[in-house]
C-alpha cells in the first residue's frame, strides 16, 4: 500500500527544512527525564519542524531503474510506515492555532481545522497537567491496513512497537531542544479520533505527546468539532479487514474522563528483585567519556542492520546502551519517574569480559544477573523466527512484561501500555547502538518459546508444569553491522 497518508484537497504549508542541528549528545538525550528545564518553553515552527523530521520524516532516499525507497527517521516493522503524526496547537511563532496533519511525503503541514482545539485534548485526558500547559501537542495514529496487509492481526502489536520507536526519537529530539515532553496514552478515544476526523475502523489515535510548557492555560472552549469528510489518496486497490484488530482496540478504549483519571498513575514494577549475589554491575563511561555524536547525527545515520558480523562488543558498549536506554520514560502510566512495566532479558553471544549466556537486567542495581551460561546462538536464531540476524548479533535484548498484574491495574489498556513501553525501549536501544557506531534491528519472535527459554525466571514451574509467565513485547538485536553477501 501507499506508504503515506495524503490529503488531496488541502494546500500544503511547507515546513522549514534548515534548522540548526541539535548538538546535544544522543546518549545524553536518550537518558533525559523529559520534563526539564523549568519555566516557559514555547517551540516555534522551526523547532516543531525539526522534531517532526527527526521523529518520523524522510532521512534519505535511494533510487534505481523504475523504483525508489524513502527511509524514515525511526524503525518500522516491514518498513511499512503506518504511523501518522498530527499537530494540535495554539498560536505559535510562525504557525496559527489549528489542527494539522504532518505530510511526510512533502514535509509540509495541512490544516484540518482552524482555531485552538487544545481544550478538546485537555478534556479527553481528564485534565492531565502536561496537556493543560502544553502550547503544542503531537498525536500519533496508526492506519492498520498499511501494516496488516503483511502481518495480519498481529499488526495491532506493531501499532505500539512502531509508535514507540518514533516516540524514542521524538523524546530525544525534544530533549535536545530543551522542550519538555511527555507520553500520554490515556485519553477518551472517541474524542481524539473525532477531532482528527478518523474512521477508527481503519485509523485510530494511539498516543499524545504534549510539547513545551506555558503558564497560560488554553481557552475554556474550542471550535465545534464536526465531520470534515476530507479526501485522501487511496492506499491500495482493495483492503482486507482484520476484525481482531478492531475488537482489541475497542476492548482497550476508554469512554469517559473518569475512566481516564482512574487509568493515570503507577502500575506494577517490571524490575525483578535481585535473587543472586553474582549480579554483574554495568560499567558505562561517564558522560564526558561517552561517545558524543549528536542527536541529529545519530538519527540521520540510523538504519536497521540486515546482517551482523560475529564480532564482540566491549562490556562498556553494552553497559552504555542498557544504562542510557533504561533511565525511564515520562508517561502517564509510569509513576514515579523511572518506573517501568518492562523486564529486560538478554542473550549474550559475544561481549568482551562477559560469559556467553542468558541474563536478566536489574535497572535499580544497574546490573546483569546470569541465569544460565552457554552458547545460545542457534537457540536465539530460532527464537527470532528462525532468522540469521539474532544468531549473528552480539547481544539480543528482549522486553518482557507480566501482563496479569498490568491488566489488573490498567484494564485492557494495560496491553497497549506494555507494548508501547517495549517499543520505546527498543527505540532507545536503536539510538544508543548507533550513537556507539554499532548496528541494531528490531525483530519478531516466537512468543511462548522466548518465555520458556528464560524460564523458570520468566515463568516459574509449578508441579513441573510451566506456568503462564511474562509475555514478550519487543526484541532488539545489537552488534557490529556487516555488509550483505553478494546475491542476498
């Protein structure tokens, strides 16, 4: 299908394409808390353009005889780019208040509605403080069919994986521009979808990102929200419906401000307790000694490795990636700051000074606990859907979540939250790897086989029977990229 949503009747508002590069080191931006600095921070059109470009824009192109491919700033399953970005803002320097769609294909905004519609989003999030004082808000949506034609109903998971990798970039770019940002997946779905005039059977809102901070509150009322009936370019000659996607999205939707208010707040911690004194502490360098490649440099260089050389990482490189990517994500379901729903499990193939084997990562202690020593390249290849990439990589990092307590706390929407945090963590690992001038790729997997591999830690056995345990949210393979073999 067409990899862009194109509004065919609205005039483009070209975005400035020449902002000054973000000089903050990418590793520092990845680890930033997302809420500093204090005081009023109002992004202008140049800053917004840069955040949009580094979040989801086209970073390079390749052309051949009769073909062309546009590569995006963030990784996406199958390179199918089903996630769209919208902007809702008050009056900003260089941009009047309105609801806009970000046209990736021509790097332009198109105004869907005039006027300040932020009150709609403030009400939809039950007065979330970051929303109430944000001069601009990005809305992430997914057009299911653009991913589901290949991955079928499993594409519902990819909605949050691929939104997560974009959010990792957005958060890093915002930190680099000193623009406060926060991830808000808790909102009244119908209200947000109506504002964007979405057919939620085909495209739906997944997360909101308030950007900036202002002392002035948005107006009490917003322009009327009526249907727009805008024309868009057809995605394909036909589409196939996957009812499971619509059913899951409906079952995890929130229908009222009270439901949103109950959603917001902390959940169960995914950081497992230390059970073994042999935990190996990470050894990341200090900020002054860490690689200093900037946010702009890293995102423009980022790709997805298609092959890995079987070369070892240094323990410092692995330490840096794990440390920077797990400092926490500012989100309405993660409280206090630094909290997580995710447990990280690691298969180490080749890291200098670290025995090959299966490990679990402890965020609080910043250490790796050895679960089982051994060479597991063949098993890792099988777990990663029988592909060579996870067998060739130096390290594989699996994001797992214990869904039972998450669903008990957050209801069905907890599934969205766990998948989204897994995608954000995977996106941060991507950026950390490229900051180290290494390679990374996100992969799919055999779900139950991964849980069983990391058992009994991930799923304790009761009376000899494997109990339902943690579920896999995301897999990131890390290593030294290698050139493709001729003919592959």
